[in-house]
C-alpha cells in the first residue's frame, strides 16, 4: 500500500463510528461525472416531455389530496 493510503487508514481508525459512517457514505456515492451528466440530461428530457403532455392536454394532474387518499386506502396503517 502507498504511504498515503496507510496514513488515511490510520486517521480513519481514529474517527468515531459516526464519522467513519460518513466517510463510507461519501466514498460510495462519489458519482462519475459523465454518468451524473447523463442522468441529469435524462431527467431534463423526461420533465420536458411531461410538461408538454400537460400543456397539450394529453394528461391531466390528480390533486395531491386524492393521491394521498388513494395511497392511504391502498396501504392502511
């Protein structure tokens, strides 16, 4: 192992459990910038498509109260 890795390991061992968990979370969610850009573009395209459908009258929204009531009936308790 490189000296840098060994030093980081020693420093991480000295952290609290919560701090180590934060490091693990950080390391596991570091996005690949290309992948992140692709995902963002896909969401933008999806949002634009949905907006066009609403504006063209192809679909209509359901009031939030109705949606939540349907969910409460489907998943009681």
